[in-house]
C-alpha cells in the first residue's frame, strides 16, 4: 500500500473538498428542502475540515488520523 498511497495527498483532497463545500452555491429550493441542504452543507464542511486538519501517520499499512477536538482555550 505504501507504493501508491500518499496520506498527505489525501489530506489535501479533504482540504479541497472542505473549500468546495464552503463555496457551494445554494440551489433554487425552498422551505424544508432548503433547510436540509443547508444542514447537510454544514455537516459536510465540518467533516471535511476536521479531516483536513488531521495529523497523519502511516506505518506498516495502518493509517492513523489524529484530530484534536479540544477547544483552543
């Protein structure tokens, strides 16, 4: 797996996905569907952004992503 898997490239793709979700325009929908779309976009951004901020460790075929969820206080 080491021969073709680049964990840093994977993190970069998540960073790109988070940015794409953040810039995604709102389709012409109304009411409940609009709220569902907004909530899904919020969750997508949060998921991609967290993965984009992960510290990556790849050793012996095991990928470990560390995400610090502690507040910055």
